[in-house]
């Protein structure tokens, strides 16, 4: 499989973009009403912990203390632990234990970030097993969804249930245009970049995005480290490789036996909604929720609905 390579100038632009927007989080429903009500703000108070495995010191946080199978969340391109929106993480942690972590070389974790999704998936498995878990639920957003799919294919026994959002299978249509989309944000502010990638141009969607952007800045105590240039470049390389045509992608997904919930925005630009449609139709036990007037961060724009749907799915 051929891998796309970007020139030095574009790589610099892409790294600046990743630092600027932290690539996405989420918010409440499209009308801009109150975010998901939760009993505790786990996101702001959970301490950063560390576990060593395979020569890497992984940074992580545990949100909530509910018994049962935990939910491990895998971040999007350019993101670390603090780039998840508390409206989502707190809403999920109210019903099950949630684990946020920085994969190898990302944020506060040590090591060198792999330049392949396969390598990132292997590191995620190493981290999960280092915590002593033999079974987890997984939620992957965007690139985190690519990693989650790879874990499903290579370590199926580790996974109970899966939530995928803003993502698609190998060879996802439109994903190879990512460098062009990033280039269009060159002169935008970090907030404008965040809104451009995650939300639509409607006022309701933008209002949700602005509130989300403000909310993810709240945590100041032990705030996670920003991505290094090495990590950002490796992630971009991995995503562009995942975007290359792969005729067997949907056939491979037919082997997935776990229940999978897809949540996708109808107007997702980086990963168009047709990719989620095709993937959900290929996995035997999958369901798909499509949110109207919503972009890449649709699960955030409709956080009330998403959290309710996700918690119900995970409790089945």
C-alpha cells in the first residue's frame, strides 16, 4: 500500500494546525441548550497517573468509580487527554468508569509516536494490558476510530463493545483530501480552525462549537502536555496512509463480532458520512446514528442525545 508524503512546508502548516485546534472536542445539542447534566465534574478533578510498559511511560486519567467493564477513549489526530470535552467525558463517566490516556509519544506519555495506525493500535493494547484489563469497551474519535478498528481486528478478545464517531474504514473516501482541508485553515485563529473542522456553518452548530471550545480550556491543574512535532507528524503520516485505497477494508470488517455503535455527522467533511454507512453495513452487529446539520464533531454538537445513546448501548 502506498503512503502519501507531504512536503516540509505542508508538514509545518499541519503541525501548527494540530497545535492550534487540539483537533476537536464536543458540546451540547445543536440548539445550544444546556450541556449534559452530570452529578460530578470528573474531567476537571481526575489526577494524571502513569503506568510503564514496553519501555513507555503512559499518562492516563480515570474518571468515575463505577464497577464493571471500563470505557477506554482513543483520541483524534492532534489530541491529548485535555482535548476531550467534559460534556462527553463526564456524561459517560456518570454511568461507567472512563479511562483517558495519551498513547505512545503523545502529550505526557514518553516514547516516539509510531507513523502507522497498526503501531498505534499495538501501543494502545500494551497500555490497556498494563492496567490489568482483560476486557474493555472502546470509543474512538476520528483517528482514534481508525486505531479502534485495528484493535478489533488484531486483539478481538480484548474488546467488549465499541463506539466509533467521526471515522471510517481503511481507504475512507475523502480522507486523502485532509492536507488540502488543513491548508484552508492557514490564516484562521485556533477557535476558527476548531469550528471549521468540527461543525457546520449554521448558527446553531457554531454556537455549540464555541461553547465546546471554551469548555475544554477550563482545566488548568495538571493540564496535559501539547503534542511534539514528532508526534504530530507521525500521526498525520499514519492517517494519510490509512486513507490510501484498500479494497479489502469492508470485507475485513465483516469478521467483527462485537456490537458497534457508529455516530456520524451528516455534513462531516474530513471523513464523509458515506464511510460510516458502508462500515456499519459491513459489521454484522452494528448500528448507525446520523446527526443532521452536524460536522466532524457531531457527537459533541448533540452531546445530550449522544451520551444517552452511548450509555444505553454500553449497558446492554
